C-alpha cells in the first residue's frame, strides 16, 4: 500500500491496466498480507475498487486470483452492491452469474 492506502493491484484495477492486474493477481498480490483481499481504511478491496471504476476484465482476473465476491466494506457493501450503486449493470450481471 502507498500512503493513500492503495496497493499496486488497487491502482491497476482502477485504471484498467488489465495485464498488470492479471500479473499481480496471479503472482504478486498473493504474497501480501491478506493476499488479494487486502482492504483500505474503508474496507474496499481491489475488487471493490474495480467495481467502482467499471473494470470488468480486471474483476475477472481478481476473482480468478482469489478475490472474495462476498467481502464487505465497513458499510457492509459487497462488490456487487458497489456495481449496483454506480449502475454498472454488466458488472452486476457478471457478479450474479459468478455467485451462482
């Protein structure tokens, strides 16, 4: 994490650098404490942040790397709740499909 409590995975996921997300999800992120599901002070994981920024490809890599679709923020929001809040319907559909 940097001084704004963001990991390299968070930044890559938010900015849509899908190949970097894939690499970090497969290798680097799993070496961190709490692995790929590490959160910031608000409880947002890289998966939550990718949902905010509508980054479907990053979301796929994060989930494949062990990202927890049930993980909640400090306000009790799962990644799918974030996708709904921002009206990212393609993400909602994908997360519903993954959850079933």
